[in-house]
C-alpha cells in the first residue's frame, strides 16, 4: 500500500459544509487527544478522550479542569508537570486517573508543552491511551525479563551504550542524542529532516498465540529488515517493546514517504510466514520545533495509520 499523505488528503477533501476529513479521523481515533491551558482547563478533546473519562461528548469536556476533575490527588498533576518541565516531553508516562463517574482508569500519556509564536508556554497537549491493570502487570513482567536477559553474558561496553541487545539496532538513549544533534544541524544549515515511528501490527496477539520467544524472534527479524532497507545514513532504534524510530537527515517529505513504503513493503514480504506487518507515522521537522514536538507528530501519524486499518504509513504535519 502507498503511504498516505494526510496533509494532501485534507486539502483536497472538504465536504459540502467545508469541514476537513482530518477532523473525522481525529475524532474516530481510539487514543485520546487533548490540549489544555496553563491552568489545566481543557480547550480541545477528541471523542476517545471524552469516552475514556465517561463524558457524553467531546463538547462536554471543554472547559473542564484537569487538576480538579481527573487526578486522584492534586500533587499527581504537580509531579506530572515537574517531569514534563525537566524533559520538555513525556513518553509512556503511567498514572492512575479518575473518570467522571468516580471510577479509576490507568493511562499512559505522551505529552509536551504548547508554545505561542514567541516561545512562551501556554499549555499542554498530548495523547492518552487506556491500560488495564492486567496489561500493566504483563508489561512489567516483560520489562523485568528483558532487563535480566540484557544483563546476561557481560555484553561489550559499546553495545550497552549504543545498541539494543535484542535487535542490534541503536537504543533509544542514543537515538535521542542523535536527534538533538540533527535538529541543531538542521537549524543551522536549513536542511530537511524527517522522522518515522514504526509499530509492529498485532504484536501482542502474536505473542499470546506463539509465545514470548517467538515474539523475540519476530523482533530480531524486523531489526534485520530495518537495517537492510533503511539507508546507511539513517538512525534506526528500538524505542520500546515492539516500537521503533528512525531519523532521516537531509530528507524531504516525499523522500521519507518513499523510504517508508520501501521498508513497510519489505517487512510484509519477508515476514509472510508470520503474516507480520507494520504501521508507520511520518513527520517533518519545521524550524523552531522541539524534538519533543517532532516525536509527538510522528506518534499522531502512527495513531492515524492504526485507525486506518494498520499496515499503513501516514504523514502528519
């Protein structure tokens, strides 16, 4: 399948009432999207966010204060903002929150600060995903097993510093260092820069069916495919269990989409016995954007690819 350029689709898909098709996609997403001002008052929420917290519609959420309505304790929001302030961006932030009906919900958040044209912080925006308690326990066990495995065998110092022990790709810490460098270089030389976020489709179902060892083998194969089909100049890392990231320096939007298609098709073709596919979110760097904002936009593209049936590559921003 061809990568989907959502920006192009939006510009050419106005309905008779003048509304964008993108609006329908955002409000049909399963992940909750939100934006709030510095006081915590919500200024935007999609349908999934409203349903997650038991509101009848996204309109009912507007103006509701996050601190007053959704946090178990007010210092929970203070801890969230403190972590966000330290890093400028939060990925996979786990927290228990309260729904409108008083029930509790475990969520994972990816958020960053909203800034105006002068660079002043005016609020927070992000993506929320609901997690069951069983899922949290399961992921903690996987993480513990992964840490035990990665510490075995006295790996080389260079591997522990730069490489993911399972796939041989770069690790997330090294990726962030490279991304920061590429952003600085782009700001100086005005060269194009793109990023891709990749998620193996239905990976958890695959592990449930075939077991943890088979899941690890699948990720190892995916790592080899990514090494062979991304360019030598691309920085590819394993971010989390079945999610990967790539930096494409000196790369235009059209070039990034072409590379995404090549990698996605190679994975599908090579993994035919396992029927494995991947979804991709693609975004480009715009001068003045932070690395956190770039990653958030790639995540939004990935969410849209999932919503559109998986095995897709969607461009956002």
